[in-house]
C-alpha cells in the first residue's frame, strides 16, 4: 500500500464533547474515574495474573493477554499509525479481538467497530467518515473473503494506508506480524475518544458514535455491577462483539473489569452456542429476542448441559411478554431484559425485580445520573404512565454524532437530550415499557398502528414463531396492514387471526388486511428483524 499520507484530519474535529460543567459533575460524583480503557485490563492482570481470561482450545491468562495487548500496541505504532488515528475494525467473534482492541486502545488509536455483516456500502462510508488510515479484517469468514472487500475499499478511500489481516494476509499485512516490544506507550487522556460505535439506526447510512474512555469505562463497570458479575463468571460473546451490547453491557469489557473469563462463538445457533456453554461452563450471555426464542425452542432437540448459565440478557428489540415468560422455565436461567442503544442510555431489569417486572418491562436506567424525559410530539412531558418519546442525557450518553452537525440539530434538544425515537411508558418504579418506534407505524387511512403492539399480539397466537407487521401501499387507505408470520405448523387463515386478535381486545382498524407466510424474516447485522428489508421483499 502507498504510504503517502493524506494528512489525517484531527480526531476532535466533529466530536461533540460533554459540556465542561457536566463533565466536572460526572468526575466529582465518581462516574468518570479518569482512567483510560486500556487500564481495565492492566488492573485485572495485576489483581489476578494467572486467572483465565480467554477460553478457547487453550486458556489465555490475564498476564498473557495483558502482554499481548502491549506488544500489539507497540506494533501498530511502529507501523506509523499514530495516536488519534482511526482504524476500521471488522472481525468475527474470535478471542483475538480482545488483545487487538486493547492494543489499539493503549496506543491511543481509535477503533471504529464495524460488524462482520457490513459490506462495501457501510465500510466505505464509515472509513471515509472517520478518515481511517487502516482497515483491520479477518481473511475470510464462511464464504466471504474480506480481503476482496478491503481491496475495493482501499481503491476508493484515499485516507486508507494499511490493511491488516488476521489469518492469511494475501496481498496485505499479516496482523500477527504487527507486534513489537517497547518500554513506554503514549499517555492516553481518559476524556478523549476511546472508540467509535456504529449506530443501529434503520434510516440512511450508519452514523458514528464516539465514546470516551471515561464514559465507556463507566458504562462497562456499572453494567457489570448491575449484573452481579464477578471473577467466577464466564461470559459468552454470542452476538457480534463489536456491538455495544456484547462489548460493554457488561459484555467483554465488563467481564474484564471484574476479572472474569470470556469465550466466543461465531455462530449463535443453539447447536454451536449450547456446545460452547457446556464446554466453557458459561454463566452469562446476551442475545436478541429472535435468538432467545430459538434457544428456548431448541432445548427440545439439543442435548446440552446448560446448568452453568445463570443469567440470559435479552435486548436489542422488544421481547414480547409471551416469549419473556418462556425463558426461565425453558433454559433454567434468570432473564434480564436490556433496553439499550449504542448512543448511551442502558436500562436493565434487576436481580431484585419481581418476575412480573422482568417479563413485562425493559428495565430501568443503569445510572442514578441518567436523565430521562418522556415527551409528546411538542416536547412536553406526558403524565406518568402515558406513552411518549424517550429523551435522555447522562454520563455515558453521547452529545452528538461524530461529524454530523445537521443531523445533530434534529437528533438533540437544545439542552442536550438525545431524542431516541423510541416510544415508552414509564412506571412509578422508573421501569420503562417500550411500546414502539416513532417511525415504526402503519398509517391506515389516517389511523396510526404501532407495529410493535400488533406484533406482540400476533406472537401470542399458538404456533407463531416470529411476526412482523408492515405497511403495504393501498390506493384507498394509503397503507394497509400486512402481517408476516413464521409459523411452526400451518399458517392460520386471516379470519382466524382476526378473530383471535379481536378476542384479545384489539381495535378493528388494527387488524391485518393481508397475511403472508415466510420461512424466516430478514435480520440486521446484529440479528434484529429488519423491517426495511422485509418491506422491500414483499
Ligand atoms: C442496542 O443498541 P442499538 O444501537 O443497536 O439499537 C438501539 C435501538 C433502541 O433505540 C431501540 O429502538 C431498540 O434498539 N432496542 C429495544 C430494546 N433494546 C434496544 N427496543 C425494545 N426493547 C429493547 N429491549 O440494541 C443495544 C445496546 C446495548 C444494550 C442492548 C441493546
């Protein structure tokens, strides 16, 4: 690759920092500890050097992991990548992810964490937007060759100077050769950007969310505490580890903060995940609702010892109450609902919550410093228990997307609250019930129908595995309601569905006009049902 640098643009250019007064408050209150993320691992290795960190065919101890991360930090710096530079990272769920991530963090280099399912459109966009100088990939996963993707992207994005490959490098640089010994690493300021997450937004191209060391370390530590993680826990990264949920809620970073062990699967199917749970005695993992449903069903046919599993976190999309009630009896675990976003705010159900709260709510905010407002379309707070849009601000919630001033003007209030676009109801206990997305509605002849609400009812029909409500164009109504069902047996008839929904008390205008059957529903990069792709398919 050529090494003539188009000068790397300044990292802070386009970053929206926390206002100084709030930053000071978060520091004084101890939310922000002033320690860079790289030190999480340093501390764990100091406390328990011989403790198991990464579980695979072999066991990597914390001391080994710590050394590996340092050698990689020196290695990338020796290549000429500098503190503050951005590096697009796209790796499958492998234990190597951990030393690679920590190597970058300790060098003060900013990883842009993309998902394995991203392809040229997203990677090219994210590389340009971040001004990345390097792209870090695995050689191939399944049938897909990331080196071909890298060749395309580097031909199009001039800032990209290095492609580093885990595995067979082909024409690029072998990532495992990018190691060096050294004495001192650059000083990393905890108030600076540590890493960038990709927004899970479903409209337009993804946006970048810059998370600081201070805010993200708090995110991981506080999440670990709420989940009761400790050194005896074994966390399984089931979802793609570049996603906020398995990365830091509490995920890999929370596990490191508490000195536990981690295992990884590239394939979240019951067959592969259950085998990993049994083999590594996994105690905690996180999944999206469609996967939770699949796992609950799979105990019928998969023989595996899941007795080590104590906590199953489910989040990323609404977990229907009927499905929530299945989790504990089917898998013999405690369910935790997690309603979070890459932008920041996390809500968890707690160990001390009643089963009723755990099955019917999406949890309450992680931090006492999380500020939540539930507002109507004019921005006025709604009465307690009423539905409204969730706005939030707090010690680990972004103040603006990276390099997106126009979008930020709409996505934030003037006093810095993030407009989540999620519709929620708040109980007196502070627990939130997610009732839909502002935009995920079908407008049927002027009546608004919440897709989430309808889907929840459809899922209660016996034998319905997955359900999605989508609007189809209709000359008379504007939009009509189409229910797409994945069923265990035969598809029920439309009149049967209507009778069932009416008996559940659903208003007539919300009843589906059309029924479709599908073998499966399309999913996003992290495994949530992809409504846009589904609508395009119909
Ligand atoms: C997580 O993060 P993202 O950034 O992929 O997606 C965030 C959006 C939320 O705004 C909401 O619309 C939806 O996903 N969502 C949920 C939910 N959890 C997320 N909707 C209903 N119920 C839930 N439990 O998805 C994410 C990040 C960290 C932890 C967990 C999930």
